[in-house]
C-alpha cells in the first residue's frame, strides 16, 4: 500500500525542490551574515529576502508532496522563485538550479488515477443524451458504470432501473 502511495506522488520534484530550498536558505543566511559586515543593514536585508524565498520554496516542495493535485500551482511558485534566486546567487547557483528542475518536474507531473476509479464511458455524437453506452456484454450502467448483461432490466451492481 505504501509503495502505491509513493508512486502517486511527484517524488523527484519534491526531493529536488526540497534540496534547492534548503540551499537557498543557507545561501540567504550566508549573505545575511557576510553582507551585513560589508554593506550594513542593506546587506542583511538582502540575505533575509533569500531566506524567505528559500522557506517558500521549501514550503512549496512539502505542499507539492502532500497535495499532488495542486502540483501546477506549487510548481509555478517554485519555478518563479528559483528564477529570481538564480541571479542573486541565493543557494549558490546549484540550489536555484535544483529548485528549477524540481519545478519543471512538478509542472509535467501527471497524477495517476485512483485504484477503484474508472474512466467515464465515451459518448458518441450519435448516442442520444442520457442513454448508456453499449458494452461487450450488453450495456453499461449510467449510474455506476458496471457492465450489464444483454436483456437485463436492472443493474446487477447497484440495482438501478434501465
């Protein structure tokens, strides 16, 4: 069960974005400490901005893993922040690059269908609205999607009238 749950999550995008976020935070801390001696409070502010951006990338990576259905939103957020962080050298360049690759993987991630879910039956333009499509054994129930043997008047699965 745990293996299937892991397969349904954007693990590579999560790991790369997580590592990138950690490196961006470390780069921000290094800038806050190093630049505060050289540039004073302006240097410290520059470093704090890097830390905040790294924390948002880290949050995005965690949310990406926890809620894979919102992979597009978190992928865009991570992508934008990794692009902004790159020229400022937060994350020493590699952190921004890893977050960028993780964001791309998040954006192209396709969630798999749940185990018990069935795709909706295909409707053709010649089929009247509200009628159930024909299956190999007869019809398909429009209520639950189960196959119904030819000649049946009720669905054997859910009991709906045909």
